[in-house]
C-alpha cells in the first residue's frame, strides 16, 4: 500500500510536475490519502476499505477508469 501511494506521488511529480497539497496515513501503512486539490487519492488495504465503506458514500459518483501499465 505504501509503495503504491509513493509510486502515485512520484509519478505525478515526474510526469505532470504536480505535488500533493497534503499526505496522510503513509506512516501506518494501512491507508493513505494524497490531496491534490481537485483530485484526492485514497489507497487502502482491503480490511480498511471495508471498514470505512467509502463505496457507500461515493456510490453515486462517476467512475474514472485508470489506465493499466
């Protein structure tokens, strides 16, 4: 989880030249929040995702496909 959040942060910095306004949760290694202002990235372990149940809160929001690769 931490590696994935760090990869997102490093890739956006390198390829888009943007840095997060804030980063939370990386120390614990169970969840992370990367705040880019107009975009907020949440990365969770499965158990944490189930506990917070964000899918229920954001169920009506449109899905944005993430390209693989």
